[in-house]
C-alpha cells in the first residue's frame, strides 16, 4: 500500500513528506494506522547523524490496528501505543527483560532479523527507526511493540508513553523505587526529566529538586511536583543549601558537568543514574567512601511496556500524571518546525498528528 511519511535522506537535513510503499504485515506483525507520534531526543540525534538513509524517524507512535497477522491478542479497531521492539526469543526476553533484548540495538536501528524492512521507495529500502517509523500514516510493527490502551484514551497524548515518559517514570519507580520522604535531584527536565518529577511526586519523595537552563521548564517542573528548582553557575551550592545529601540523582542532560554535580549531591549510599548518552561521572575517594553508586545503562526505564504503560495511563486518568502539560501538537506538514521547537526548548514534547 502507498502511504505518506516524513523521510530523512541526508544527515542533518530536513524531513520531506514523500509517498512510500508499505508491505503487508508478516506473521506476528500488525498494520497500524498512526494517529500521532512524539518527537524524542533520540530522533533528533538520529536526524543529525543517521547510520543509514533514507529513514523514517519516530518511535513514540499510537494508533489503531488495521490488520493483525498471527496476533491473537489484537484485533482490528484496537487502540495501541507503540514502544520499543524486542525479539521475544533471547534469554533476556524469555526471562521477562525485553528492555535488555540481545538484539535491541539492531532493532533500534530499524532492521528486523534478516535485514528485512517493510518500507520502500521505488524499490529502494527505507529504514523505519526503532522498527516503527512513526512519522507516517501507517506502520507495520511487531506485536511485541504494541500495547493495547483504553479506547477513550486521548490519542494525541498516548504515543510518548512508549519511550520518553516510561523511561523517566520507570527509572524512578522501577529502578530507584524510593520510599516516601527520600530526596531526589533531577538534572534536565525535558520530557524524561519531567516524567521523573511526576513519578517522584507519586512516590512521595522530598525534596524533589529540578535543575535546568530553561526557566519555562523549571516553572513546569514546579507545577508537576518539584519542591525546588535550581539553575545557573552556582548550581552545586544551591543544591547543597537544600540538602546536604540526597538519596537519588537522575541525570537526563548527557552533560558531564551536570552529571558530576549530581554525583556530588548524593549522600551516604546514594544512588544515581544516567539517561542519555555520555560518560559516567568520575568518582573520587570521598564518593567511594560514601558508597555511592551510579548506573549508566538504564534502557527504557527497565520496564515492560505492556504492564507499565497501562499503569501510567491509569495514573493519568486519576489526574496524578498530567502529561498533557508537556505536549504541543503539530501537523505532519510542520514536522521540521516541530523539531526546531524541540531543540530550542520552545516545546517540551512536540507531537506530530497525522
């Protein structure tokens, strides 16, 4: 079938709306009519230096199942959010850890086993990023990428649960699992960081310290549950004036200086984690003596989307996880403006609506 999609043909270039050919789903796959798809920081990184072009970016999509082949749990008409892909066969997947799938990186790069891709342009293969390619009218995805959601869920909000939102919230609730009253620092409050702020509030953390260079994002963090917001060159001093030793620190900025500040802000046996690319912070003797730890390889919040996304959506329905405050909608034809708004900090979570 012929579909419209936003195609990237050169690193750092614009995305052009083109007509592509999409193959029918194979066994274990779904054809999904895409309603919307969020722009994630990973999409921007891939736009700047893709490993292969042409490519259709987008991996935070949601939509309606049109066809299901060998997928008894799905039927045409089901509303689904799309998340990361996994093989379902390796030891990690079998053990219930699909986020640690042995071929996760290959699937993230958009190549199914055997090098197959359902997208093409005039016979030329086109890569669907994350085996999803969400900036398109339709997508063929593995059933393991799909999460059934409530039919009454706002489909402009649902997509980002599949990556950025579950990553931030999952790291706090699943990896840190804080007790009420424990303190946390979150450096970088884009979608992932703000999702972590909301999760920390749900867990009863105090203080919840948000650090960012964009004043508007700090204002939003405060409205979502941050007890303190800090910014500027004296960041370390500001944090120390609030707490002499925090239980947790989460860095989403991929900035070495901020990650080092976050490490120093931890107290005795404090735990830190990095989300995004960058090196681990450098430990000194004081950090080691305090038995601090830092996890630099957390993927997708280490959550299973099929259980965690419905849990978060339940919190949203209860008014405890107001993701609508993060989202700005753009039509597909304005996708390049949406990317600019994201990189310039004018939109926290741009969502492309088909």
